[in-house]
C-alpha cells in the first residue's frame, strides 16, 4: 500500500488537513467570539483592516472568526452527512448487487425514483418540515445524497460477485453475510473511498445551499452559506462580505475534489481495478 | 374582518384585523418587507443571477432606443401620448388586485382607487388631518353620533352625471350588503339601521339620510369620534350606481368615478394606464396627462429601470439602500416619512417568567434599539412608547427604557431568572427580521439569556399569537388605520382583545378603565390626556419591548415634482408634475 502520493493528492490532502485542523482548533484560532459584536459596524459592514483582516459584518461580528467557526459546522455537517450517505448507499448497493433478482429490482427502482428528485429540493422540503438544527440538517443531507453511491457500489458488487474467489468462498460454505463482509466489501472499498471523498464536497455544497436558503444550522451558529445569504443586502457596498465565505466554500470543495480525483488518478483512472 | 399579507400601505406586509369598536388597524411585520413570504426565499436564492440577466436585458433595451423594455411582444400597445405630454411611469411587481372601491383593501388598489374616485373627506397631503374632498364642510353633533356633510355641486362622474349624496349612500349600502363581501363592512356596522339592512329586514340603511342631493346625514348607534376618518377610506367613495349595476362583478374593469384620473387601459399582469379627467372639479388638476404603471417588474427590475430613467418613482431594494445613501446625487432624490406604526417585541404576560414585570423591564433595558436603527441603515426612529410620533395624541415627553444591560442583569437576578432560561423568539421568516432577531439575540446573550430564533411564515405566525401560552416572545409591528391613539391602545392592550390583537395577553384594569373612558370623548385634549395616561401605565408594565417606528423611503427622478409621501395613505398623484426639460426619455 505504500506509494508516493501524486501532486493532486498531496495538495488535496494538505488542504483537507488544514480544514480539519481549523475546525478542531477553531476556539484557539479565531481571534474573536463569532457571535458577539466586536466593532460597531451595525448596518454598514466594516472593510478589511489590520484589526479585522476580513472585515466585520452588519452585526459587528468578525468575519474571519466566523469563517473559522463556520469551518467547524461545515465539516461536521459534511462529514457526518457523508457517513450517513455511505452507510445507506453502500448497504443498498451491496445487497442489490450481491443478491440480484427481486431485491435488486426493488432497491434499484427505488434508487431511480430518488434520483429523479433534485437533492436540494428534497432537502429543502425535509428541513422545512422538520425544524432546522444541526442534527436535522446533517440527517437530511445524508438521506438525500446516497443514490449515486448505491448505483456505483451495486455495479462494482455485481462484477465482484461473479469472480472466482467469491465463487470459491461460497463453495467453501461461506454465508452471504460473510461473503459480503470479507470478500466483496474489501474489494469494493477503493471506490467507496473515492466516492466518499468526492461526495463530501457535494454534501458541503448542499449544506451551504441550505444555509443560504435559511434552512441550515440556525443562528447564532456561524455557517458559510448563511453568511453569504446575509451579505446579499450589502453586495453593492461590501462585496467582500460575500467573497470571503464564498472563497471558504470554494476552498473546502476544491480540497475534497483534489484529494478524491488525485486518488482516482493514482489508481489508473478507474477506481477499484 | 381580516386582511392577509398583501400591502394595503406602501411597502408594508400586513393585514387588518377585527378591532371591535376601535375599527381596524394594520398589523404588519416591518417596513420594506412588501408582499413577500416563504416564496421569497427561493426568489432570493437566485436574485443575484436574475439581476445579472436583467442588466443584459435592460442594456439591450436601452440600445434599442429606451422604449424596448416596455410592453411584451404581441401585447396591445400602450396608448400613444403626444410629445411633451406629462406621463408618469411607474412599475410594480404584482397586478393591482381591483379598482372597485368596495373590494380593494391593499396599497396597490387604494393607490389607484383614490385617483379614480372621490370620498367626502380625505387626509391632507403629508398629514394626518382630514380635509374636504367632495364635502365642502361637515358638522358633528357634540355626542359624536350625528354627522352632517354638505357636498360641492360641481363634481361630476366621468360619464357626465353629477355626484350627489345618493351616490355615497349607495356605495356604503353596497359595502354593507353581505352579497358584496366587502372587507370594509365592519367600518359602517355601527350606523343606525345597518344591522337590519344586513339581515335583509330593511331595504336601506335607516341611519343614512339624504334630505337633498347635496346633503348627507349619518346617524350612529353609539358615539364614534373617529367616524369621519372611516369616511376617508375608499370604501365610502362615490360610485355611479348605474355603472355598477350594468357591469356587476366586472365593475372593477369598467370603473367610472369622479376623481382626477380615469381608467384608460388595464391589461391584467401587464399594464395599467390612467389618463387625466379633463372635467375634474378642481381646475388645473391633475397636472399629469397620464400615469402608466407597468406590472410584473420585480424589485430589482424596478430599480434597474429607475437607474435607466425608464420609471419615475421607485422603491429602493434593500440591497441598494446603503449604496443609494452613500451616493450623494442618489441620496438627494430620496424621500422619507416616519410611518404611523410601531415595531415591538411582545412578551406574553401570561407565560412564566414574563408574568414578572421585572423580567419584562429587564428585556427593555437589555435591547439596544439604536443598534437596530443602525442595522436598518436609519430606516427607523427609536420608540419610547406605544404611540408613534406623527399620531395625534403622541406624547413627546414620554420616556421609555434606555439601553442599560447592567440594570437588566440586576433585574433578572432579582426576578430569579436562571441561566437555563431560553425563550423562543417567534418572527417572520424574512431577511430583515432575521437580522433584527440576531441583534436581539446578541443583546440578550450579554445579560445571560439565550434566545432561540423561530422564523415562521406570516399566516401561521398570526395564528400562533392568538393562542394563549404559546408564543412567549414575538417580533411584530402595528400600523394605524386611523389617526387616533385608540387605534393602538385599545386595539392592542384591552382585555377584550385577548385572543385577538392583544397578543401579549396584557391586562391592567386601570388601563381598561381609562380606555373605556376615553373612547367616546370628542374633546381632543381630554381624550388624548386619558390615552396618554393609559400609555404611561402600559409603558411601566412593559408588555412590549418598544423597539422603533419604521421610516419609509422612496426615490424619484429629479424631474418629478410634487411627489409627497403620506403617513396614512399611498401618495396622491394629482399634484405631481414633471419638469419639461428634465428627462432624457420622451
């Protein structure tokens, strides 16, 4: 397994690690409390200055501190939603691919139906019905993003299930659960890893989208999407207020995409083979 | 009687609600939050994109000679006007709901109804006082139960017939008639004989007499010192019965009135054109030849059109407001007015710990109102009490609660409110509301209260505040229908309004006594003195955090003259005129 990381992976990994560190050490890194006013720039956001490198927002809060704390929310939501997504997607994909027949048909048609519904729209509906909170947001994002993963995992499983080593294991009397857990899953793992990393950028974006639509984590918790939404009013007079959280989202999505595609490239373009 | 969230008054999302003897008053969420609701969340999402596209559209329109953006392909052309004609161009988002004065109960409808129709009296330009319109003078009996109006004899409908007392009687009876389903019904119910008429036991309202064509007398069952103000509503305009009878429900599209303008063209969803009534009873009025209102233009599109000089008057979208105020030549074109309205944070006096006056006072000290005004970029003035400045009976000496977090902390400690106290603040789901909510949240966090914000849609919010023990904290506003303190104090704080407009479930027997005493008084000095006393008691009891009185802003082109913002009604356009060489468009 030891091999040199390629440039894409390396850059992506460094960026992801920097994000994770920022999120972990937000209380130490952030110069100010992200929910308190630190400058009296009410209604007229403050320009970036030496004291506040990214300026202050319309409620007098330090934008840099809010972006740093926002990384925490974004990563929690992004990663937790990804775990939920992977759990559902992989389970459905494995079962459908391994057993085939009626189970496959039922699960895949259900997946197709889910695929026809736009994730953001579905998430909006869910969050609007539930109460927007950290837990609900990440649950909802998880529940609407698993379809693509289920399809890919199913395809991989299908080909794996017919390989000789699986047939051999079956001949030796392995139960379906054992076959899946010890023979199919390890071989499908590489693509799951790629999908998880790439999918995280998707869940991050979905979280930002929901926040932007005021359906994300409720205030006062800072979140990047909501920061952009709140800054819209000041687009003409304080464009940096939109730019910085926008760049933060850009950075986070780019980080996970670089890592994912770099890994994909290292494995010869097609993962899992 | 209630009104949903349209906009009766400029820019205000609100509604009128049943208000017993006090008449209606308008509950609103805040200035500059027009007819938006949950829908607007989506709209916001791609507002930036839309703005970009509109820029392109506007730019290409300008390249095609400026007129390119008016009128869609295939639409009937707007009526032609000779060069140099005084034509005022406006644009709005939503179609005008109706032009029938018995039906309209929103800003857009009233804007045009008051141009097409005349009432006996109206509010003065820029003021809250009544001035004659069709009436030349009126007499009020000392007990405020009999009102006699003398009419001018030179007013004519645009079909040529003279306006007489019978036309006013006809319209009020039409409004009272249950078959008309008019929202103005409740304002005339206290007329003698109205109940019999509504029940079908009488063919006419006995309390309205027309001894001769130029005199009309109204008799009421009980005293109502603000009755004349009710006659200034378009519900009480003169309409020609023969035209209404001819068109029935369709009258709205074929309106004939006696006002300064008449309807020339109304294409639903596209355009409304009014032209000058050359026979209007005041010579030289209106000064405009026509008003062309283009329908279906979003706030952003209106703004782009304004910047391009294609429309003459516009609202200022919140995203542009700060830019406008920071650009001196744009700022010089703005107009503003303090609304007869008050924004407040209601605290439910029936729910713990808000049953303790110390907690309610602590909240008043804890919230920084000047910060909220700054957040609104100055679109508000700090409220000391219930009544807004500009309302007759406003008490300039009333002192409310200054910002004093230390005192707030002390009071909360005294009241024994612990750290686990985390009330929910209900509010409309709206960007400005959320901003103010977050500001309040910040302020209260400083005194140790963690507030949870609960943005809800307008209709469920209004439903929730009527239920006892449901909403502990709510961010709302109230706007006057009539320029009288009764319209605030009785409607919002009397015991009989529990479950109605008294959304804090406030009750003080002494206040109720003062309100009952003041209601029938016609002597203004005594009346206002009693209301001021009641207001002082309310402020001391602090069922509200008295936040601010909103200020409305509009912007008009430099060539537009005589455009005056009114506190009680939409702007009247008959005094507006355009500088002949000012505009670059026609």
